[in-house]
C-alpha cells in the first residue's frame, strides 16, 4: 500500500482504511489516525456513510489496541463500537460493509471479554461468525472461531475449545489465517501431554508467524521451548528460549515486548526448575519482580493482566515469598470465580499445593491437591501438575489411586527417567525414602562444599528453605 502513489489512494479512499487496519494490527498505533483522516478527507470519492463507517470500525480497533498497551476505557471502546455499527446501518448493504460489521462485532467481543462479560462476548462472537461467513471473509471467519475457542479455553472448557478450533482445521483457506489456530492447539495438546501433536501444530504456527513477520510470535516460541523440554530435549528447549529472549529484546512495540518478556520468564522458570545448572535462568525473573512489586500493593486483576499475575505468583514462589504468593493466588482465584475465567484454576491450585507442602502443611496440601484433581479431571489437565516436578509427583503418590492419578504419574516418567539417568546415583533407588528433585540439587551443592547462604543464592531460594531441605536430607539419609 505504501508503494502506491498518493493520488491512487486518494482516488480510492478505502485503501487508506485497509492500510490503517494493517498498521493497527501491527501495533504502529500512532500511524492509524492520520490514515483515517486522509480517508475521510477523500470520502466524496465513495458514498460518505461507507467511509465514515469503515473509519469508525478501525477507530474501535485502535481504542482496543491502545487499551491493551496503555489503559482501558471499556465505556469509550463500547461507545465507539456502537457508533461504528450505527454508521454501518446507514451504509450500502454490500460484502465490504458486511465484512466490516463482522470485524467490529469481533472487536466488541474482545472488549466484552476484557470486561469479563462472557455471555455478551459469546453472543458477539456468534454474530461475528455469522456476518463474516455471509461476507465470504474467510480470514475473519476463522479468526472469530479461534477467538471464540480461546474464550472457552480461558473458561476451563478445554474440550469445547478444541471442538471450536477443529471446526476450522479442515477449512481450505489462505494459510496465513491459521497461525493462531495452530498455536492454540499446540498449547492445548501440550496441556494434555499429547506432545507429538503439540509439536506438529507449534511448528506450523512458527512457520506461519515467521512468514508474516509478526512480532506476536512469542507464544509459538514459548510453546516450542516447553514441548522440547517435556520431550527431554534440553538443548533444543534452550535454543527456543534464546529466540524468545531475542524477540522481546528487539520488539518495537511495548505491549508485544512485555508479553514476550512474560512468556520468557514463565518458560525460563519451568526449565530452571529441573536442573540446578540452569539456575541462571531465574535472574531475569528477579529483575522483573523488582519492577513489578507495585502489583502486590495495588493488584490489577483484569483479564488482560492475567498472564502477568500468574507469572508473579510463580516468581514469588521461586524467591521463597510463599505467603505473598499464596495471598496473591487467592485473589486471582477469586477474580476467576467471579468472571468465569477459570481455565488456570488447576495450575494455580497446584502451585498452592506446593506452597503448603513447602511450609510443612502436608495434610492441607494433600486435601487441596485432591480438590484440584476433582476440578481438573473432567477436562483432562496434565501438564499443570506434571510441570511442578518431583515434589508434585511425591504428593500425588500419597493420594488414593484412580485412573486419572495413574495417567498423571505416568506423564512424569519421561522426565524422571532422564533426570535419574543423567544425575542421580544408582544407590538412590535403594533408599528407604526417595529424595525429591530439589533435595538432590541441595545434596549436590552440599557435597561440593557450598555453605547454606551460597546454596540459597545458587538455587535462588531463602536460607531457611535450604535449612528445611537439609533437615529432610539428614532424616532420609540417616545422618
């Protein structure tokens, strides 16, 4: 569009509208309004209501994108959307107008989703699907489906989310419309521990994101890192993490850069939790926590801050601030219960289980774990528990056996086998009580001659936590 002569775009002002849409999608938000003004200045070239309507639709997108980057005015966004719909009612009833209506209805669904108004968001998604299908706009039609599916996954309805995504999996459409479809299925199959399928979709997502040159490919890189880690391919996982770090360091947009940073910290903590030699991966989390302390004093629990709050809880746990982590996680759960965004509940409950166990409250931890499993079993959550490592495995073994518990314990085995083969002495299996992964880490540091404070700094935990693990070690080793 930029290569077209200015006179050509002035003659066909819709081109300014489409260019403004592209610019907005790529988060070059300051460039949107000047393009819309150029379109409106040349609106006499087409029926006036149409250009005004299309510009109003893009302005609704702009308000939504600005809300994600800076601060949200839900009321203002919804007012702009309604104004766009009113303009569209006065516009020619053609495929382009129908397509813009489907587009703005999808934006309204996004805004309602941010507000936590799930029933109206669902209706807006369904309307958007209908209009986009009628307009023959396959890209927006697919986008409505995967966003609708995303909402269901965020509600904890994983199977419903998969069904909505699968409805578009067989569609013969422009391939660039399917990048998020593949990413969401990769993330979903990872949660279900269907790693081969997860990797297949993640690879396709990466290829499509990179083909488009989109900066928001951080999710695809993070998914590949976690999948490779779960498959025991540590070097490959670190390579993908390095790509993710490079992305958030170079992103030209603060919103995308921030989300990429969160994905990087989340993935780094997962990898660092399995190998003491990767403790250095936790350092960016410490720097990030120092910058985000204010979230504990005045938490923003809105939907667009969901990932940030989940990462905050994990970082607090890593640094031994267990009571704060427990308190903040309770607030997240309360907010999720109120809004219906309960998809992360099993993961948060599993984190709380480990906090209670770390505090020596084993009975409470086991009771909460049983409750978490009852919530998680119908939708088949797996990695939310398995990614917590050996401490979670040890707690699961203390619960009554059932098919779901057997499935979870079986999912630990690939990681457990790799850990034992690479680092544990053969005699470890002969101990009356098995050492946990963290206890093995502490033991290795202990025999290397480190003092308690030095061990705490290496593992990025408190000295009291080291003393707690040493006490358990001495008991189990009878020394």
